[in-house]
């Protein structure tokens, strides 16, 4: 079983839709969880991170962690064409030395 | 402006050549990383450093080597490039858990 799993998509939505991107992980010891956005042929850009369980909101983005089910979500409200990218979830490994990346979910928002 | 830079952005080179991918950051971060990413696949950590004169291998075995002589500079070297080295190489730096990435170098070995 991979440590981090994401549905690769692609996920296609119309502009203004609410988007839910999801990620599961296998190691219950993970505490920090990052979300990155990666545009084509660019490096990943940190969107937000959460610690342990709960929600964190930043503008149109909300990150949610459910440690009991080892499930991470990123919600995007009022999605825009500029949100079209690949979204990567990345827990910090148990030793705190590295990020463990999922394959990412590709999102396409049409105007 | 604090940032992280990678050069070259694109490199096409023949088999057997020695190459060095450059990575520099102006954020004063102690930790730096190299990841390898193939299209549609996960980023895999190949090297990391916690400071000057500190280098460690990552989870993915790589024939490349790295050095950290200055805090801001973390170059990656391939002594003899092969077609199997064709990939995107991403450099990152951090002070805490949040890693900041450069734009990447897309390497093609013919």
C-alpha cells in the first residue's frame, strides 16, 4: 500500500463550482499535512498546511484533516480557471525530515 | 526578493556527459532538498541537506551526487548522464516543515 494516495483525475468543473480534492494516507503517526499546487512545467507552490486534525481556512481554500480515517481534503470555493492545476497532498514523514507526496489530482476549471 | 532559483530550466544532452544542475536560495534556509518527478508521478526525494557540509541520500536511489559548501547553494551532479536520467529535477528549501520549491530543471538525455 502506498503511503499517500490521491485520485489522479482529471477533475473537470465549471467556473464557480465548489471543488473537493481528497487524499488518504497509511501512517497514523503523520501530524503535519501540506497542500501544494503545481502548474504545468512549474515547481509546486505551497497553498496551506494543517497540523493534526481539524480545519484551516485561507480565502477560498479550506484544508481538512480527519486523522481517525486518515483522510485529508482540500475544498476550493468559487473555483476559477486560474485554479486549473495539479494539487498535491504531502504529509510530513514520521521523522520530520521529508514530505511524502501523492501523485496529485489534476483539476480543470472551465469558464 | 527572497526566492529559490534553478538553472538551467531545460537541458538536452547526450549520453555520457557530465552535468551539474544549479540550485540557489536567498531565504537563508538551512535545509535544502532535491526531488525527481516523472510525468504524472509523485515527487521522490533523492538528496537532502540540513546545512553546510551535510548531505544525505533520500528515499529514491539516484546516481547523482550533491554538495553543500555554502548555505545558499546546493548543486546536483551527474558524472555520466544516461537516458534513464531523463526527468524533471526540483530543488526546495525550508526552515520548518514548509518547503519552498524552485521552478525545476527538465533534463533530457539522448
